[in-house]
């Protein structure tokens, strides 16, 4: 069985064949999708900001009340910071998240007429939005392919030998070269599901993982 310490060893062995990885993941998680609940790009953007170092399940418990009180970027931009803090407190790092949400929505209102922008360049210029958050919004709300590198995707990709990098942006660029562009978003969902279900950080379930035969870390 692989251990967390074995993650780095994958890069020194032959990487798992991309076609086989895609095939197995498609069989395991055919209906994989974004676990955050949202109705529009604005809600997905805010939910993704809140999901940093927090479970999607917890975020989904918080956002209904948040969006009931602040249903649009304009409403959130005009909010009192303390009100946002209280509504997002249970997601952790709430002061920083609340400040980012407020600043982000003010940016959306002043720079984009109240509409969440649909390009990577514009999204990453918003307060509190990095490439990971931007790719979540692009891939799921706008249908623009993007690879979302969270801790699960980074870990699984390294174990499979698809990257040797730890930096999320470098991991993203490595995978962009190997994964067909039209599968970037779905690939991200499936790998994240796999990281949660089988390829855990401390105790990966290699003995029951269908990828163990080609995984260099198994």
C-alpha cells in the first residue's frame, strides 16, 4: 500500500498512461460534478471562495442564508462587513473570507457592471480569486474548460506520475499538456472524487483502487 511519503516517488517511475487514467475515472465517477450548490455564476464564485479550507457540505449549509440576504453582487457590495462575517463564520477563516467577498463584489459592480466576468484574466483580478477559484467558475458556470488544482487533485496527480510539482499553478500547466482540453473540467471533478473516496492523503486504499495496476505510487 502506498503511503503519503510515497507520493513523491511517483515522479521517478513511469507515469500512469493518461488514456487508462481517463477511462478508469470515467467508469468510477461517470456523474461527477461540482459539489457546491449554486444557481448562477455569482453564487458559485462566492461559494468557491468560502470553500477554501472548508468542506463543500459546510459551505452548502451556509450559502442559502447568505444569498437570501445578499442575492446579487450589488447587494453584497453594499453589505456591512460584520453581517457577512456572522453569516460565514462557520466556514473558518471567516474574517479574511468576508473581506474578500465584500471586495470581490465591489470589484464586480465597479468594473463589470454587476456581472461576474467570464474570462480567467478578469476573474483572477477580483479580490480573493486565484486560478483555482477562477477555473471552478469558468468550468461549471460558463462551460469554459479549466483544471481545478486543489489538494486532492495535486496529490492524486503526483501519485499517478502526471506531475512532479507541488505548486498548484505548475501542476495545472503540467496537466493542461496531458489531458484533452474538452475534459479538463470533468477530469478535475473525477480526480477530486477519487482523492476523497480512495486516494486519501494518509491511507490510500490501493488494495481496492482500479488504478493500482498502473499507478507508480501503488
